[in-house]
C-alpha cells in the first residue's frame, strides 16, 4: 500500500491523470478485494476517496471528506498536487473550510 502512495502521489496531477489514477485504484481494489482482507479493502477505499481530489472542481473539494474527517490531513497534502492548486487559490479556500486540521 505504501508503494502505491509513494509512486502515485509525488507528482502534479491534471484532471486526465486523476481519472486514470482513479480507474487504476478501482481496478487494484477489485483485485485485492478477492483476498478477503477487510483492512486492505478499507485502505483502497480511502485511496479511492483521495484520488477524487484530482477530479472534482475546486469548489467541491470540501464536500469530499465530510464523512471521513480522519483523512483530511492526507487530503490536504494530495490537494497540493493538483495542477490548479496555486491558480485556484486552494490553500486559502481550504484553510477557511478546515481551520482545525492543519
């Protein structure tokens, strides 16, 4: 699991790359799901949620993690990998939405 994090989340992502990543994570998740390892399934589910940060519009980012506040810190790191992170002024937008998660 750490290998996937390291390989995929070190680069800047455009939306098309985010879509590819989401597809790949979904396929990996389906494959490892056949091993009946609930903890691994849960990690792939979280990884899939994280991949969504590269796909959704900037104004929709805050809604992605409403039900999963435990992964907000990781989400903020991944959001910084978006191609539009600086141009969309996402840092300011997110700090106002998630002030206690820094």
